[in-house]
């Protein structure tokens, strides 16, 4: 019986190794979230705030990166990197970048919310890694017009992915979202793979909708100059992914769009 239990345990470990990757004795089990200026926010697949300092370093090193420094995180924040989650930085520091002040995150402040150097390296946080040449999933976008695609598009996206796209255009403008292609695993409530749209700069407020299947979602126009897209895939079944275009529109262009929709 003990032998069977041991074999079963080994099979579980091998299955996890196949799914998440194993390198230099470290089981890689982090989720890629977003990036800017080479800085990446990652969390454990177990959920938010699950990584010790040692584990955080292992996550970054696995793909050839390092723990981001405070200055690297600030450089990313300067071009729009905004994440409402505290993470380990180089030398045991903890903090997170806030671009847009809000009551739900960052104590209403803008800048790096700095928790300082932690004496207890067994505390559990997320992590900010730095690797300027790594593959992008999501990102921060400030161009007035751009086409965004799911990871790997036009090939099928992979299992176990979470990607955020933060869009920020000129103040006073709005964002028009127009879908060109859409094919995401379908289920009744879109609880498996899905794309979520938020009419805000994070996924805390401004929820618009969750989408899956192969029907093109309707065009959407933001109420302000920021928008967030969040894509998630589970551990089974993939599909073709999506392709969409966002365009920054001023007040006169917005009036024309609204007039056309009622004509």
C-alpha cells in the first residue's frame, strides 16, 4: 500500500512538472500577468501573495530574469505600469506601482507604494521580475490606435495563462474597442477560458462583461481614457484566440460614432 502511495505521489509530481516546468531543482508554478519596460508582475498559481523571497527569486531566475529593482519598477510605472498587488523586489524590498490614484488601491497615492525592506523573508507576496528580452503577454499601451491579439495568435493560445492589457490614451479622449476575430473556449457562464473588459485602469472596478465562444462581442466605448482587458485560460481545451483593435476618439469623433449607431 505504501509503495502504491509513493508511486501515485511521484506521478502527481511528474504531472505538475510537465504542466509548469522544472529547472535546476525548482518547480516553476508562477503565472505571467503583465509587463512594461522589462518589468513583470507574477503571482503563484496558488493565488495572490503566496511567494516567499526565496521562491520569488526562483520564479524570476527560471526564465532568465532577476528580481526587479526599485528604480526599474519606477521606470515601468513612468510609462504606465499599474498593478494593485504588492510584490518582492531586489534585496528583499516589497512594493507596487500606482499610476492612477484610487480609493481601492494605493491609499489614494500615486507612485511606488513602498513597504520597505522586509526582515522576515518568509513573508508571502507576489513578485516583480526584470527581463527586457522575455516574451510579452499583455502589457501597457498608450498608442492612440493599436491591434491587440491573444498569446500566440493566429495560432491557438496555450493553457494556464493570465494576461492583462492596460490601455491609456490622451486625457479627455475615450477608447473604442472593436473585435476583428474571436474564438475562445465556450461554456455556459464563461467560467473556463474567457476575456473580461473593465472600464477602468485595473480589474477591481468598472466591470463591463466576460466573453467566450465564437461570436464577436459588440463594440464598446469607454467612459474615460483608460481600459483594462484580462484574458484567462484554464488547464484544458484551447481555441483560436482573439484579435481586436482599439482607437482613441475625441468628443467630435464620439458624437459621429453615436450618431451612426442610431442611424
